């Protein structure tokens, strides 16, 4: 950043014993952030070791500068995959999901057996630690850990990981039931999961509650599942998933990392805008190919005061006419300001001259009066 480069190319260097990523597999890797990433506004790209070695070789062998062109644009698509990273202990995540749910459902309802307009895939922010500090980890190996959401409160990072696991199993099992033809690795939609997220937040985040059925944890989770009418056979499937698939499910979340505990990605591209329903919806709708854009995009955006997504995302700047009017307005404003300032300056000068003349006249009269008295 200090050298002000146009862009930065980061070359992947695997550790000893690790398999090097290819040009294809590197695309699923997201570069990490040490907490200072928000300060960096330089475009950056991660490439494989093979591609990096090729570039370095060209630089070393070239007799003149090597030019690398980076193209930054989101490819339009007929189907959109949205990855959202959250934690079961994050109130901000729940607030966003609550606002965004109606829009996700509206787009999802237009899906057919041959085209799924929107895959909204939740991921849970899990990390490892060198030690199990303040009960932040799920097991003694401190492989699966999460942040403490309430500081000195009764909820620990371990509680959050356990709840994350329940929500992961709820998502996969109920999505499979609601859409048996869905890809079993990434199910597309679960009404029960959306219901659960909102109700768990409303019923189980009571910091002052003494009843465990109203506290963050398993007992409150059971109450919420009953409230949203999860069937008994489905509950048994979720319980079995939590018991038998914990390592597999949590390992997948650990490997599917993001750049922060609250993150969103659209068709593999990092979203860096404000995390609010309308803004995210506009970004998603702008990614659809125009001819297959869901009707819900136009209907929903019309509710927000404008149905033309292109107007928001594809504007090429001010038109010549608009720029001319803005320029003329600015010139007119400057002329008016200068005219007013001239009038003020003119009045000030006249007032000052008048005062000077009056002082001179007064002084002359006083001198003449003194002369008469001396005679």
C-alpha cells in the first residue's frame, strides 16, 4: 500500500506436505484477513503456484516490462449461488436474515425443475485455537471453536459451536426433505431453517432468564423446534446428525473459510457492500442475465422505489446534458456569490470612506474653533 501499486498478485505457496492448488481449485480459496484488511483498498488476486512461477519466470527472462491485465467484473449468470457466513450467536446476522428472507423466498418460488434461480447456502464461522481458552471450543482438541457472544454472560463459545452444529444439521436434513431432488452437498432451501433462525433469536437470547427453556442452548432449541412444527422423525434425524456427523459437518465449515465472521459471497465473488436486505438484493438481481432475470427482482425493487437494476449497477456516469446543467448551475452560483460579495465590499468601502471624511471634517472644524479662541 505504501508503494501505491495498481494491484497486487498473491502467489499461493503450500506448506511442506500440502498439495498445491491448481488454477481451478484456487478459485474456491478466500484470502484471510488479520483484522486490518478494511484499510486496504488495492485490488488483489490469489493465483496458484504454477501460474505464479510462470509470471515470475517471464519477469526474470523478459528484456522489457511484463504487462498483466486484470479484469474486475461480475459475470452474469442464469443461476445465482449466495454463500453467507454467520454464527448462531450473532444478532446482526439474524437481523439481516429476517429482513432478507421474504426476498429469498420470492426468488426461490420462481425456480423450476430445470432452473434454480437462487441457492442461498449458510456457512458457520468456525476456527481452531492453540488452547481452549474460556470454554470457546467444542472439544478438548480445540479444533472447533467460536467467539463468546456475550462476554461475561452465561453463553460460551462452546455453546455457540454446539448450536451452530444443530442449525447445520437442521438445514441439511430439512432441505433434503423439502427438495429430494436437490444436490445433497448444497441443498437449496429450507423453510424450517429460516423459521428456526428467527424464533431461536427471539426466544433463546434472554440473558436474564433463569429458565433453561429460555436460555441459549439445547433445551431452548427443542422448544423452538416444537414451535415451528419440526416433526418427531425429523428431530430424530437432526439428533442423529449432531451425534454421528459432528466432526464431518464442523470440519467442512472449518475448511470453508471466509474473510470474517459475517461475510457474503455472490457466485464466488466477495460482497463488500452494506449488509442490508435491499442492497444485497440489488447486487444479486444485477448478476442475473437480463433475459432470465426473475420477475421477483423487478417486483421487489419496485417496492424499494425503482425496478430497473441497470440504473443502479450499470450506470456509466452523468450524461453530457446533465453534466452541462450541473456545470452551469455551479458557474451561476459562483457568479451570484461574487456579485453579493462585491456589493458587500462596495458598501464596506463607502462606509469606511464616509467615516474617514466625517472624521476629517470634524478635525478641521475643531482646529478652526481653536484658532478663533486664540484670537
